[in-house]
C-alpha cells in the first residue's frame, strides 16, 4: 500500500471519530446509521459531485419509508391480516418506488436507488418514528461522506505516486506482443 492510501485511511478514521464525538452531544442513539450512509456512498463509488443526488435520494427514501407505513396502516385499518399487509405493502410500494426512480426520475437527482432503499430500511428500523432524528443522522452521515471525499481528492492528488509510463519498445515499432489486438 502506498502513502496516500494510509493517509486516506487515517483521514476517514479521524473524521468518523470527530463525527461520532460530536454526534454524542445530540442525545440520539442511532449514530450507527451514519455508517450505513458511508457504506452505500463508498460502495457505489460516489464522489463529491454525487452528494446532491445522494442527498435527494436519501430524502426521497425517507418519504417513501413514511408512505410505506401509511399504506401498511391503511391495509390494517380495513382488516387485512398483518402478514398480508407487509407482503402487499412491500410488493406494491417497492414496485412503485423502483419503477418511478428507474424511469421517470432516472435522469434526475433522485436516481440513487441504493440510498433510497437504505433510507426506507432505516425508517423501518425506527418503526416509522423518530423522523427528525433519522433525517438528521442520515444527512450527517452524508456530510461525513462528503468530507471524506474532500480528503480523498486532496490526499491522492498530493501524495499518490504517478504510475511510470511504459517506454519499452520491441522490434514491432513500440508495441509489445501482449498489447497487440
């Protein structure tokens, strides 16, 4: 591993430590959800330029999570058994969510489906409650991811060794056998 990778690892670790130190003052106990945001952000290969779309998709996911709960509560109120309400609710709401975000909203800032799914799932982890704490925690996690990306850009631009260019030539005019189509 090179110096830049180690510096980046340290940067992310320190930023996470600072975030969680400060998060401790919020009185919320769901800071772990910020790591879900980091996992999705880095798992998708997101960069700083993607933060607005990630933000919009998280917000959409929080709304979809609440709509899921409204639909499931409606089903229960008309007498549908609880196991069936979950099956029907998940099937109907996931179809609508995916369909809209993959088609109509596919070329908008609301097109990061992994963030939408994460926000819906985390809404379910709170049983549809704690909306403000959940929203603040997820947006805080996205802010943390953005700060990590800022560090990544700076660190790799300044501390990464450039790859040496291959200047070897052979008798075929500079192309090595492995590179010939």
